[in-house]
DNA sequence: TGTACATCAGTGAACGCGCGTTCACTGATGTAC
DNA sequence: TGTACATCAGTGAACGCGCGTTCACTGATGTAC
């Protein structure tokens, strides 16, 4: 029960201060109105506390993604929804996201994070099964994940950058870029010698003929 | 002269220890074989030191990108080279990259980092001028940047993830995904009601006709 | 050429701080007889 | 029903540590007369 309170306070501290530096045992304990050593009754040490905080965040993210993906029939659309949910989750909980994805080192949280990754791999596999994507689902997933993670982590860590006003449009653009790019890249040969003007002209005529489903 | 030595030692410390936590005034001073307060003769405080270290890294990255982009005629290929150079720079200097791009807060380094961003915007603008890309170059740049930054920052911060062996292939896939995706996304309507099976079939027939230049 | 002086990079000792962690303890709770 | 006891969450005080930073200082260097 106190354990729950400690975890909630730790998250609240992150949110209120906006930095993980504020996540100290002393601050957490003070916030629960308890002495510092009490925390050790519930967590082996500071790392254990941080790990527990992360676990909750992963769980929440995983729940949102699988829930959102399950709500749509078409695998291509479902994949797009995964991406949007992911981005919005990150922007809704920037410090937690930072804690999850940008901490210095290694060897942690294999189960929870790979579960999340697994959801996306499943969504991608559904797309390779349906024929819209081709190739190794894991590599495709890494590409998609990179695009979305890159966008939100830039937004989070570079708040002073002159971002456009409409963040949703930026997310939308990134989702479309990643989706269309994956679908096209897996269909094109890796090397050739045409020039970019020819490519542009061909893409133009092709785009006219396409009837697209929004990813 | 000592200032130079301090900066070089700071970078060496980062590289050797693999973590920015090791970048303390005491450690830097000790490495130059000088007492700690001496550092204050050359840097106002610790932040100033860190900022100076970052500046050098930005300069190096900017030099590499503009140099590499200038070496190619075709704007589309030049853009692709920018992406590859960026990714390889990050993987060559992972801790420095982390220092540049993943530090908690704000209000820093406007000139150097926006110079780098500017190089890419220029490369993208060349592509919109040539017709291979369309739309706001800054938004296009953010998308491309997101994909590459996402990939390398995942590789750097999640070393324990079961990455595929061939990292170059992963970079290649991401560059292609981002490039093709940008080119296709800017040509397709944002909303429509076709389903993904139709989309897949059309992409297939269209891909057969395409003669592509590698981005 | 020789002396007096200003400059300033580097020194050595110390400061206060917040941190994670430890230790022996207290005091309420629930169970066994 | 009443007493003795074990359990264990939470306490209070203290530890050692490394950090950024400060201060008055020293001693070599170069310049002015």
C-alpha cells in the first residue's frame, strides 16, 4: 500500500518537476510524508524504484497500443493507429517517455519493452501477411519505430527548436512518410542508375493512378 | 592552450568511460594534470565547459554533412548521403551524440545545431526545386531527421536490444524508407477510402514500372 | 643593462550540499496458548 | 478472556562520498623606466 503510494509519488515528482533529476529517494519519501529509509522496506535500492516506475509506464503504453490496434480491422490502418498512439503517448508523458527510452545504459526491462515492441511486430506481420508490406517484420518495425521515436524524442528534448505550430500535422506527416516509405522501399530494387528527375516524373504519373488507404 | 587541452580531455573522458556522468570538473582537471580550480580560468562554470564540448561536436558533424552533400551532383542522392553521414557520425561518436541530442533541457546552442539543420534544409530544398520532393522543406526535413535520429538514438540507448547484425543494412533501410516515404507522401491525398489490399496491388504493378534512383 | 612592477595562469585548502545507504531502535499488529 | 511473544513497517540519527565552487595565495612572465 505504501509501495503503491511511493510509485505514484515518484511519477508525480517527475511530472511536476519535469526532470528525472528530481527523482531522489529523499524527495519521494518526503512527498509520501515518510522517512527516507522506509522506502527500503519496499524497494531494494534506488535502481529498483526507478525500474518499477518504468515498468508501469511500459505497461500503460503497451495497453494503449494493443487496444488501439485491435479496434481496427484493416492491418494497414491498424499499424498507422499504433504509430499515432505511440506519438501521442510520448507527448502526453514526456518525462516518463524520456525515462523509458533515453536513459544512459543497459541491461534493463527486457520483458516489458520487448512486449511493446512485440505488439508492433505483430501489427507489421499482419501487414506482410496481407501483402501491403514485404520483408522481415522486425526490420520493418525498427524502421517505423525509428521514425516515430525520432520525432517525439526530438520534440521532447529540443523544446526550443522552432517547431511548426501544428504538431498533429507533423505526426501525421511522419506516420505517412514511414508507412508509405516502408511499402515502397520493400518493392524497389536497392541499386540502379536512373536519375532523380526520371524518378520524380514516374512518381508523379503513378501517384495520379493510385487509390490509397491512409496508413 | 590549456583550454584546448581541457576540451580534448573532456571528450576523451566521455569516450573512455562511455557516460556523460564521468564528465566532472575534477576528472577533467586531473586528466590534464592540473588542479580543479584552474579550469575556471578558461570556463565560467561547468555548463560553459559542456557547452564548449558540444560546440566542437556540432562543428564536426556540420562539416561532414556539408562536405559529403557537396560531393554529389544529384540533389536526391546528396540528400541520401546526408542521411548516411549523419547516422554513421552518431554511431562513431555515440556518447558525444548523446550529449548533443539527448540532454534534458533547453535554451542552448542555437547557432551550431540550427546550422546543421540548415544544411539538411538546403539539401531538401534542392530536392523540392528539382521536383522530386514537394511541400514545406522544413517539415520534410523534420521527417527525415526524425527517422535517422530515431534509428541511431535507439541503437545508442538500447544496446541490449536484439538488433540485427548488419547495422549498415538497417541504416540503408531507414534512409530508403524516409526518402521514398517523403517522396510518396507528398504526392498522395491525405484522406480516401480505398482499402489496403487495393493499395498493395497498385503499388505492386507500379513498382514494376519504376526506374528508381537510390536516395 | 638592470631594476621595479603589473599581470594573470595555476595552486592548495576548504566550503556547503544533497545524495544513497546503514544501523539499532520503536511501537503497533496479530497470533498462540 | 487475558497474557506473552513474534513480526515487521516505519523511525531518527548518522555515515561517507563526490560534487561544483570560493578564496587568498604564489610564482613565472613580460613590460616600463
